[in-house]
C-alpha cells in the first residue's frame, strides 16, 4: 500500500503485538527453586520492566502519558503504560474544589495506545523444572508501529520460547472515503525479525491473511545444558543425570512450543 496514502482524519487502525516469552530453568532442590524465583523477581521487577517498556515506547516513536506498576507477593510484577503517537500537553490543572477526574486521567482515556507486561514465575515441587513467563502487549493507533520493538523485546528477556501474535484491527478512510483495513505490507512476522534472531530460532507461522492476523512460534535452536542449571553446574552431574535433565528440559520446551503434552 502506498506510503503517501492520504487519510480523512485520524488513522483509526489498531495494531497490536502480543508476546508470550518463556525462560526455562532446572532447579532441583527447594533452596535452588527459592533462589531462582528470587533471581527472577530481582531481574524482572516492576522497576526493570518499566525501563524496558520505556525503551519500547522510545523505539516506536511514541510518548508516555501515564505509568502504573506493581510488584506482587509472593512473586511477579506488572507494568502498564498509556501512550500517544504525539506528545500531548495536558489541560490546565483543575482546582481542588473541581469535581470529576484529574486531567491526567482524561488525557489517558482519550488515547487508545498502550504497552503492558505481566510476569509469571512458576515451578513444580517434584520435577525440578521452573518456568518464567512474561506476557507483553504493545497496542498502537496511528502511524506508529509496534513491530519496530519486536527484536528489542525478544532480546530483553532470556527467551527460550516466544509466541508472537500481530493483528491489525478496524479500518481507516482515505480522502475519497474508501476504507482501508491495513496500511502496510506484511505476510509474516518473520519479515520484521533481525537476521541474528532468525538464525537463533526455529520458527513456524500460522497466519490468517484475510483477517490481518499473523502468528509466529519461536524455539531457541541451541541447547547448552549449563545455561539451564540453577544451583548446580554440569560438572557436578554424572552422565546419566545430565542426559535425564537434558531430556526433561527439551520435553518441557517442546510441549510449550507445540502447545500440547507429550508422553
């Protein structure tokens, strides 16, 4: 579609990029599991996540209107940002006697773009496998595109498995009144991945072109057992133990990648 498309009014297309990012680890003892969860909470607390999302907003060329963040007990964190395509000057502050919402809230609800992240550390008490999941959504209206932040987000986390959904919703009109349901060329999310990312991951697509819906699953190709051990090292394990742990980690990643349990 032409880059010089002349629109009637605002670009009403909503472009949404959603991630599920998984980091897998083996922590056999109760103490190792506890230390792993503590490590995740420190590595991906609300403050660090806020920095990541702030970078995302800068990368896509947007402006932050409002930030809400929270660390949870016993673990996990969330950050939500309302963003705008253009910098917005808030209206004059209301007096203390004025009823109704604050100006900041009014500005936030007028715009339709946001960035969110939620984290979910979890482990099973018996099998030693611990899985950290981060859910990330970048939703924009107008000319700014969440696809610009694609590679940055994948590399901001220890991403063993990534599932990505991208959808363009709604329509916008040109000056002649013709409706347009997408304003850029795309046939796969993979088109927007950097070369090093494409080389590092096995990927499969499930796309519904007539719905402007694109889905890509990514599984890290390289498996180095040392990178997945927490509280121990490969040198401390005998050959049988290394083989057993490697098989269990590989099965965990395959089950998440293919979204089904395996015997």
